[in-house]
C-alpha cells in the first residue's frame, strides 16, 4: 500500500523495501514534524528545482540527510541518550562519542534541520518563528542557527538532550543560546572554552599554551561525557572515528577536485550536501555517507569525461565562503548568473609545523590541528587562511558571502576582502547574507549584486584575452 510520502522518499533515494521497512518510524517522525500530503508535493517540487536529482548520488545524499532527521526526531522515543553539539565545532569529539555506544544519539540538530526542513521541505520558517518567540527575537542580529535550535525544541520536534557541548570561544551566540536553553529545560551544557586572541600577524604560528589549554578543555569534555552519559570515550573509538573521517574527507576531496574541471560538472549545492554532512551527523554520515559519495563521484566523473557542466565552458570561476545550508536556490542564483562555483575557502589546510609531531596527547594534537586551520586561531588567522585558499585555487573572483549576524565571521569580512585583493589581485565581492535563513537575504535580494559582479568578471576575462 502506497503512502503519501512515497514519491518524495523515492526522489531522495529510498527503495521500495526500505520505505516499507521504515514505515512505522517515518509515520511517527512525520507526524511530529507536522508534515502532511501537501508538504510532500511542495518538497518534491522544491527538491527538483534546486538539486540535480537525475544523479542517484545526489538522491542518496538527500536520503542520508532525511534519515538523519528521522533518527533525530525519534532518538528519545527509541530509548537513546541524546547529546548535541554546536556548529561550528571542533571535528572529532561528536563522532567519537557516537561510536562509543549504540545507545547514544549525537548530532548537531540545527544543521540537520537546515538541510531537511529547509533544503528538502522548504518549511523552516515556522521553526525560525518559534525560535524568535521563545527567547531569540527578530531585529537583534541574533544567530538564525540558534533560533532554529530554540524553535525546534519549543515546537517539540527535536528531543530535549541529555547534554550539549559547544565552543564558547568562537561562537559566543551558541554558548549564550545554550545557557538560555539550560535555564528552560535543565540539561547540562559543557563549554569547550579557549581564546582567539593572538598577536597581529602571528598566524600560522601560535603560543604553545593555547594548544595546552584547548587540549585540557577537550579532556574536560570527555570527563563530563562519562559522568553524564555513562560512556568512556576510548582510544579505539577515536581511532574508528578518525578512520571514518579520513574516508569521508577523501571522498569529499575527490568531489572537490572534479569541481575544478571546466565546465564545472555539477552545482555547488550538491557539493554542499556532502561537505557538511559530517558537520551535522555522526550516524548516517558514517553509515551511509561513504557509499552515497562513491555513487556521486562516479556519476560526476562521467560528466567530466563527457564535458557536461552546469555553466558554459570558460565561464568565470569563483570561490565562495559557504553555500547556503537551507536554501539551495541562492547557490543556483549565482550559477544562473553565469558564474562557476569551483571552490570554497575550506580547501586543504596548511601543512603542519614539524614541532607538532612531538605532541603525544590526543586532544592537544586535535587542538594543534584547529590552530593550523585558522578559523579558531584568530581574526587574522581566518583572513590569512582565506588568502592561502585563494592562492591555491584557479579562480577569477571570490564571493565572500559572510554572515551578517556572526561576529567572528562578520568581523573579518572587509579585512579579508582587502587582503585577498592586495595579495592575489583577485576581485572579491563582500556579500552580506545569512547562511541559514533566507527570509531577508533571499536569492532575489542578492541577485543584483551578484549579477553585477559576474558582468565585471566576464569583462575582465575578455580584456585579458585581448
């Protein structure tokens, strides 16, 4: 017997047997999410409009996100202890915690809701509005990602967690929002503290004390995990998590290399589905993510071999900071303006310093990695890391689409534009937008600036050929 959601689930890579097997869970989850027949029609149209669903790899990735949503919504009902982490976060702890016990569900719920209730169902607005009505009001420049978490809890569509951990030194809004939610729901929050202070121009160097301190903060986190969840994160769990992470990064890296082809073979919206799967999910990402990426990489290779692309060959190539988490129509708008999004700022990190090989404490090794990445190092580290990424990429322009309501990123926006243009001579558009909420920063609202930038890049390429 067919259900009202069968067409959408098949569009998202589900097989008939899979739908039948998971039907009781799907029914229960969709009821909690207030998703009915009309929502399925809207979702099918939205997904077809914004994603290359003729590619099975894309459909499978959408399915992985959708399954993660179902797992999230039902976690407490299915007897699991729930741990949430924030975004952005230090990569690794969430995966290690999830691997340590099958009785724990660990994820970043806000990122999951963006990629499902936003990218699939186009129904994120009621959740954002619930967040605005429950402690994070509109008009105050508050983080929309935190509004999504607050709204999800207020509407009862995601379970109240047993614990939360977040980085309070990069995203101060995350820790403040969790403080609000702690007062409302009573769950314990572990703040992984640190400092983004550094001497001007210090990056990529850093004071050893910063690694010692951050490493100690991570050790504190795992002590609290054992105390609250009753699970010890062992070296074996770390090793398994690192192995899975390397596999995922390798496959995502292969997809990114395909994006360097001319013409660019697929929309950057599909790369975004894969690149941030690991940031939101520690369950389905490790179980089904690698296979979905294998399928997509094979399909993309065939497109590259045939010279098929989403924009014409020779189109100006641009690097972006992020692709939109919940509204892929913004990415499509940039591509429809005739720009090939061939890279993002988050390319390969700088090579580690030789002295870092002397570190023996696992958490200090992780802390040192975060210093190298630049994001958690300092404002100038973030800006310099962007310059390094641009220098390593063959692009004609940079769209530095910074979050207006994120202090660490907005703070560096115009500094980064200046540094990129001074050091690389690559034109850079400093584009204010919202990574998670497109109500004010929609594709239509951003189109004029993007199209003007595209015209300038085309004229620049044409004059260079003369």
